[in-house]
């Protein structure tokens, strides 16, 4: 584009190019004027229509890189004066791209339908051959050819817009809405890879904003409204990750939310926290982390009870999930459950990190979660079968009937789709309770006896191998003290009275074990000796009575003085607290007034400076453009005259103005026009005679060529007919042979069919 072209005339020129199907040239014209340095002084009112037309052409021609370059330039020009204009252009850019995707989908559907000629016809030989060499369906191939390019372009549009909006607090609302639209795009088209990249992109933008708080219009994470918008975006990201089943990204989104909640000075809304804990329960359940899954379910229950009035059915269902998840925490892990998700060690960074996500001061345990559930009255709200399950596992003592009592409860739980996921960990808890209770009754039992006790019906059956693995794993973890004797086909429980105590959260025991009796013997002897001393030693009794009397007298003497001192100290503390609060409040008010006054002064000075600079730039721009236009017109006329063959030196050009140059040009054009007309007349006459001679010679040659072509076409038709007949005969013979070969299988087929039917 020539430098002298005014932005006001660019749109008109671009429309003229579009009218003659020159969209590429029109786009280049608009791109050049937008990226030109002169355009920075152009008023936004004149530049905005150019940008709107520019993004329309970029979308039409799928020129993402050109659009990105132009939008960056426009952002730098308009971000200090008209933020709303940037939002209008970017919103138009996104809407046009989404419309193109919708049109491509509709076109793909029409193409898929148009390829079907007859709805009642069976598959054609072409479709059968194509399906044999390709696994793709016609719709998939059409979508890849028609829809995929526009999907890629729309994804590029979202990335471009987010990159443009990322570091300007005045464009923050548009940034958050664009991010949510990008999440919806990933959900609608199931774009998991793009969703991961989008999450990483947003994470990098947030880190960049935290590292560069001093830039102009920088994102201020200390602003409660800004932080709340980021939280809303991260919650939308978390919901999308869960819906796409990208659990790793969901966990990273939870960490992002927790970080933002830690920074926030404003308490989070209960509904938001309920959503947060609900997503955590799903993430922990997918990772087989039943301990933290139960902790998250407990937190979700506590928060949800504060959000809104729930029906009795909803309360019962939520409470049942909380208690069942706590009961399902395996005490002993097996090969099917990751041991790392069950063992709790407060020193492990991983468990501390997960506890922090749940806002817990320390890592939870199975016993603490059950105590917390009971403290919140969960047991009174759960369904009857879950309450009975809790009683069987945690209250009653019935080693010979525990499995028989739990079997119908397991069947009821398995019928519920949401609760059936707890069946596998419940088996581990049931086996743990069974062996803990058997160890209090028996010294040794037959393995067959144990198999009869755990005789669950299908599909809950437990094999002998599973029990042996469970016992070995329990002994390894220190939860069980059992030896398996394969020769005698029995298991023996530990009977060493001096063995270390095993940690257990069982609430019911039948009788004290020998080891418990030995451990408590010294304490009982100590208590007995203390009681004997109190009865037998009169000197000890009198000394203790005298000390007690003296203590009472000292307490009576000092009680009034201590009470008075306590009241004085209380009044002093209250007075100092009020004074400190008053001083702090006054200091905050003074600082707030100073900040407001400073901001107002800075804003007024900045506005005045911008207005002065804008006025100066506008005046200089107009003057330079006028001079440049005059000089350019003069040079253009001189070049046209030189091109016409008139010799003009530099001195002549400088001495002439545009009027004289136009007169010289007009004279040259008139002379050239006369010469051209004379040459055209002579040439037309010569061409007319020559063309007449050509046609007279051509007529007999055309007739000969026609006869020759008829003979050639006839010969070619006969050869193709012969070839078609031969191919049909060969195909018929091959199918006859195939029929005979397959006919020998009919008897076997009929015999096999009779066996299946009878």
C-alpha cells in the first residue's frame, strides 16, 4: 500500500477489491494499514471499522497469524484510550469463527446425506472395498476434511484472544469469559489435548501476572473482585476437567483453586466450597484414595448442610455416602488397592499436601473420620442398611455370623450405582474385622472353617488365594499376627503375651487378651499399693490433711486479691484494645484518603498529558499527510509522463507544479491515443482478411478429421465391450467355484445349528 493512503479511504478500496473477488489483496491492504506506524495516531473511531473488516477477512481466509499480528497492534494502540473497542473487535473475531464451525458442521452433515443415493439400497461394492481397507466411516472422513480445519482455526482464535487479553486488568472480564468459552469448546468437541494445553496456558498467565505486578494495567491479585473472577474461572475449569475425565488436570485445578483461596481475603461462598469438595471426592475416588475420598465427602456434607434447605431424601443420601465412604477405608491394603493411598504418615509430604487441599491441620484417619461423622449426627440420617452395616462392623461382636449378616446389605448397596463403587474396599474391611474378632476367640482355626465364614454369593465371592494374600499383607503391615500352616491347612493367631500392641479402631472386644492383662498388671499393682498406703500410714494421712488445710487457707486469703487484679487486667486489656483499634482505623482512613487523592491527581495529570499528546500528534499527522500527498501526487505524475516517453529532468520537475505536469500529461495522452487508433484500424483490416483465408482452408480438413474420429471411437467401443464380457465371465466362473466350495460346509453348519438349538 502506498504510504499516502488515508485510513478513511482504506475500507472503500478494500470493498472495491472484494467486489472483484480479490479477498487476498484486500486483506493485505488492511493488514498493511493496521500495522503501519502512522496508524498509531489514527482515531479509534476511524480504525475500529477497519479492524472489524480485517478480522472478517482473516476468518474467511483462515489467516490466523495475520489476525494475531493485527490484533496485537490494535491492542497496543487502543488499550490506553478505548478498551471497549478492543472487546468489540475480539468478540466479533470469536463469533465469526464459531459461526464458521457451525456452518462447516452443517455442510458436513449435508455431504454425508447427499452421498446416500438410495435409502433402501444395500451396500455397494465400492463401500465394501473401502471398508475393508479403512476403519473410518464416511462421516468421519467428511468431518476431518470439512470440520477439522475450522476447529483448528477456532482453537487458534481462543489462544490468540487469551494471549492478547492476559496482562491488562481493564480487559479482565473479557479474558475470563473467553476462557469459559474455550472450556465449553473443549467439552462440546471432546478436545482433551487442547484442554490440557488451555489449563497450562491459563496457569502460565496467572504466574506471569503474579511476577509482574508493577506493569501498567497489571493484574492485581490482591483485589477481591479480580481474585473472585479467577476463582470462578478455575471452578469452571475444574468442572470441565471432571466432565472430560481428565483427573490429573482436575487435581491440578484443585491445587490452583486452593492457592487462590489461600490468597483471598474474602471467605469463599458455601456453594462454591461445596462444589470444590464434591469434585475432590470424585478425584480421590478415581485414584483409589479411599481415606481422602472419605475426608472430602465429610467436608462436602458439612458445607452442603449450610448452603440451602435440603429434602430428607437428599440429606439421607449424602449422609449415607459420608458414613459408607468412612466405613470403606481399608485397614489393610491388598494388591488391588494402592497401598500408598491407604497408609497414613503425617511426615509424608504427599499426605500433608492432600490434607492442605481439604483445609485439615493434620492427615485424617479412619477412626477420626468415623468419630467426626458420629459427632455431626450422620448416623441418625443415614439409610437403615448403612446404619446396620456400621453396627455390624464397628459395634457388634459376631465373628461367626459377620459375613452372613453383611451379605444382604452388600446386595442392597450393589443395587445402587453410586454406592456400588464401595463394594471392593468393604471386602477388605470385612475380612479385617473377621480376623480381628476370630483372634480374640480362637488360638487356631482351620482354613476351611474361615472359607465357610466368608462364603459370599456371587459376584461377591472371596477365594482361598485372596484370603491368604490378605493375611500375608496384614501381617506385613503389622495389623494382624497370624501364621498360615499349609501342612495342617490351618491358621494360628499370635499368643505371645509380650508381643507389641497392634493398632486397631475396633470398639468391641469379647474379653481381655493375655497381652493386655500383662500390660496392665504393673498399673494395677501401683493402684493397690497406693490404696494400702492411704489406709495404713497415719503419718502420711496427717501430712496430706495439713497440706490440704494450708492450701485452702492460702486460697481464701488470695482469692479477693486475684479477683481484683484480674478485673483490673481485663479493663486494661479492653482499654488498650479499643485505643489500638481506634488508632488503626484512623491510620487506615488517612492512608485511604491519601491513596484516593494521589490516584485522582495522577489520573488527572495522565489524562491531561494524553490529551495534549493526542492533539499534537493529530496536528503533526495532518500536516505531514498533506505534504506527503502533494509530493506523492507530483512524483506520480512525473513518473507517468516519463513512462509515456517524455523526457523530464529533476530540475524541470522541481520547477513545475501539479497543474503544469497534468497539462504535459494530457498532451502526451492525446498524441498517443491518435497513434494507437490508426494502428488499430490497420491491424483490424489485416486480421479480417487473414481469418477469412484460414477458414476456407480449414473446412475440408475438419471433415476428414471427423470421419477419422468416428472410426477410432467405433474400434475403441468394440474393444471395451469385449473386455467387459471377458471380465464378467471370469467373475461368474469364480463365484460358481466359491459356491461349490462353500456348499460342502452346509451339512456341518446344519448339524452345528441343530446342536445349538437342542
